[in-house]
């Protein structure tokens, strides 16, 4: 449940309520708006019913939250969350493009790609240093060397970096180099990893699992937020169905539903959804039309030689064309790019 304080409630009244709630074994999450303070109660809220919460000084009303996810819910926070990544804002009316190769392959290539996608208008650089692959014989990434290369590409272009962290023991290492910590689809329900990134302040991008429900995606975000990190970005990247013409099936309805259920920003990854480069533009347009706050696009100078996911990577000229179309469409939908 959540407790909404009256306009002008004093710090003493807020702290008094927090102390009383904690005294019965509950934890709290405090959201301070311009006019109101909302206190979310976490844990066995049956204990909270022992307290006359509505009678406490400064309390306007007490609202039960019936959904299993609390902190990510629109019930807890009505206005959109804007996640700041340096000078970049993700959420609200913004539409950001994060672009780069599936995997970091070399310094020269990564810096070249970073400069190209920035020139075209991308706001963030993506690239994998640690790669979860279905086959143990596939390229697994460059590890820490890849992270260092991403940091050098950021230095050369000013683009913030999003990259995947796969293990709870690697969070500190990846956080040293990355601006956004990505939780991949295969790790969406790696609860130890979710708890670990929840203890950092760095923004966290959570990709929907291959067969995960929308509620399970939101509960993954709840793990991170309950750990104290409010800077969470969701990502729809396609789910596994019986269809074979595409790598996955992009669930475009998930974007609209998440925006109804949650205040968190949501991106779309059309590259992994389609698994083929020729569907990236129409899926990106669909993402913008349905209200997504951005897209993740895989870009490679020579997709046929890519060490990972070449079939779903755009060449430079195709990425330029995509950015031109997104800018035109964004003007129609009132998106800030």
C-alpha cells in the first residue's frame, strides 16, 4: 500500500510516519514530488493495518496496491519517470536511439562505429563486451578489454555507453566503464544479479525474457527498485513464438501496456525482435507510433563479417536512412530526438 501525504506536510510528519511503519517491521520507499510526498510500504502490509495510518498527522489518504509490483506501478507514481544518463533524458516525450554492434570486436572498429552513429543522430552507444551465446563455440566477447574499448569510444564521441552485465560478480567491473547496465533477456530473472544492480545508482536497462510475461518483466524491475535504485529502463525485444520467419515476435502491445501499468520508460529492440535487417525500419516506426521512448539498433560496417548477429545489423547507409525517417516521424508524434 502507499500513503499519500497532504500538500505542505512537514518533514517531521513524514519522518514520524516512516519511523512508525518501520517499527512494525516494514520497509518504505519515499517519493517526493513538487507538492506531495508518497510513502510506499514494502513487505507484509498486513502489519501496516495494525496502524491507524489515515489518522497520522499530515496524511491525506491511504491507498492499497493490489498488483504484485508496487514501486514500478502507476499507482505508486503517476507521472512518468525520466532516467538521466549524463545529459541524455530517457522517458517522457524523448525518443532516443542507442546504436552500435552486437559485440565489441576491436578498438578501431568500435571508435569508427561510434563516430558514425553519433553523426547520424544516435544518443547512446551500445555494444557487448560479455556475450551470452546459445553455443559455447560462438564468440563470447572480449570481456574487460571490450569494456575498455567502449570507454575509449565514449571518450572519442561523448556518447554514453550501454552494455550487458551477465554475472553478479561482474557488476562492479562493468559499472566502472558503462553508463547504463544492461540485464539481458536470458538474465531477466537472475534475481541475484537484479539485487546486485539494485544496490548501485547507475541506470539499469532490463530486457524482457524470451518467454516472460509483462508482469514478470515488471517484477524484475521491482527487484532493482526495491534495492534502492530508481533508475530503471525497460526493453521489449521480442518473445519466442511458433513463428519462424523472424528470430522472435515483437510484442508491440507490451509497450502500450507497460506505459499504462508503470511509470518507467520503455525502449524497443527491433534488431533482436526481427533477427533480420530489412524489418528494423518498420518495427522502429511502430515502436515510435505506439509510444516507446527509444530503440536499440545494431549497426556494423560489414555485417557479413560480424562476429555476432550480422544478419540483423544495419550498414552505415541504412542506419542513416533510418535516422532520417525517425526524425521525420518524430516531428509528427511530438518526440524529442
